[in-house]
């Protein structure tokens, strides 16, 4: 009886839902915006304080509150725009269709990059050594 339950649980056809990825994208964008706007508010306040000391030193709690409020407002405005939400959903669908390389393909490509980098490093160091000896010889004349 427990095996039929497991089969039913695993046989559920899960279709790709791009809207949940769009919601996640906007939420993460809001968090990043809060960090950026908090730092921007604190730095702006510090610049203003250096010109007008009467406004007082920058308060990190107030600056964070301003940053979070700006990010929340911006995120809500962006989230509610149907065209932007549709665009993010379409991006999520396109990214879901990407065929990622296998572990063997990634390893082979990494080895190729390392070998090419080493070859280029040897060639550039050889050219550098050659030109430095030529310039040393010319300056010695």
C-alpha cells in the first residue's frame, strides 16, 4: 500500500512554471536594491553632512530604513508592471531550455582553456624577454 502512494507521489507531472521564477527574481532584486539604496542613502548623508554639519552625522538605522523603503517601492512598482513581469517570465522560459554541458564536457573545456592560457603565457613571456633584451641593448649604446 505504501508503494502505491510513493508511485502516485512521484508520478505527478510537474510542468515548468516561469511565474514562480519571476517572483523569485523580483524578490531577489528587491533585496539587492535594499542593499544598494541603503548604502547610497548613508553615503549621500555623509556627503551632505560634510558640507552642512548641522544636519548631524549619518545614522545607519535611518539610512537603512530609507534604503529599504526605496527598494520596496521600486520592487513593487516593477513587480506590478505587466510588461516587465511577462519579460522576466519569458527569460525564465528561455533559460529553462538551455542545454547545460555535462561534467565531461566541462572538464575538457577547462583543460583546453588552461593549456591555451599556459601557451599564451609562455609566448608572451618570451616576447617580453626578447624585447627587454633589445631595449637594454639599445639603451646601452
